C-alpha cells in the first residue's frame, strides 16, 4: 500500500509538471507567433504605430489648440489669457486703434494642414494694445517706424477687452537672439506714460508686477529728461517767462496804442 501511494503521488507530480510545461510551451508558442507576425509584417506594424502616434498628437494638439490660427481675439481660449501665454504674430499696421497683428501659429508640416480651420478664408488681424501704456502721438509715430509690416512680434497675453488684446509686445533686434519689450521701450524713451492695466485686478500679483516693471522704465526717462520729460533750456524758460510777464504785456499794449 505505501508503494502504491508513493506511485500515485509520483504520477500526480509528473502530471502537474507536464501541465505547467504545457502551459509554458503554449505561452511561448503565442509569443513566438506574435514575434514572427511582427517580423513578417514589419512595415505594417511600423505604419500602425506611426498612425497611432500621429492620431494621438492630433488629439492633443486639438485639445490645447497648439497649432490653431486665431482670426479674432474672441477665438483665443480664456485659459491662454489666464496663464499669460505668448503668441507669435505678424504686424500689419499701427493705427490709432492699436497694433494690428495677424496670428502666426506654430507650423508642423504634416499636422498644421490637418488642423487648419480657416482654409481659403481671408486673413484677418487682431487689434493689440500695449498693456499698461498710454502712448503720445510721438510714441505712435515711433511704433510705426519700428514695427514695420510683416515684422514678427511676440504677444504675451495680459487681458482681453471686447475684440482688443492687451499684451506685452516684444520683438527681436536684427541679428540678435535677444528681444526687447515695446511697452518698456516707449516708456524708457519718454514716448508714453504708464496707465492702469486694463482687465487685471488692481490687488493681484500680476498687476503690481507689471506696474513695477513699467514704472521703472518710466522713471528712467524722467531722470534722463527724455521725450515728454524733456526740460526746456534756460533760454527757452527765460523767453517763456518774459512773454508771459505782465510787464511785457503792458508794454505791448502801449506800443499798439502809439
């Protein structure tokens, strides 16, 4: 009886091992078949992988509007403005309304045509104001000279008011990788005054950070006497004082009577 019991246990152990070996061999066969199929259809597998990757990128790009061309300020998502996203633009003109800019999205050779919503539509521009800046007439003339048509600028979104964007406008100097902010530049040259930042809460960190930055540029112009801060010369001040003096006016009246 003991021998029979041991034989039974031995047969059971062998059966378990055979079952496990059979399972492993079956799994190995499936893996081998998949690998063999991939080797035989390598081009197909690569095309499927590429297609899935492109589809994933398209979905992500659509969701974040990375490659979308905005034709109007109203088309820009609110989250772009809340996060102060920078957009690239091409200058069309500088008018009394502001800087008219055409949005130039990031261009990817394959994806951009797929995501374009405005095929065959006439290009439109967006009106951009220099945030926190009140331009003088001389400042507008200066912008017209320094923001030539077709010139590329970067627009850091600050706020939106109806169909107008309030931005920090930057451009790169020719032959340099560095850019400078036009908002600060017109203040530094004395061609504008600081103004409240439209659409930003006065007690927010963004408001005070912008005001501090712009006020620093305005103070430099005031200290150096540039633009609207330029002081009259001694001769100009003396001539003005004489012309405005009561004695001079009295003498002019006497000469007229005689």
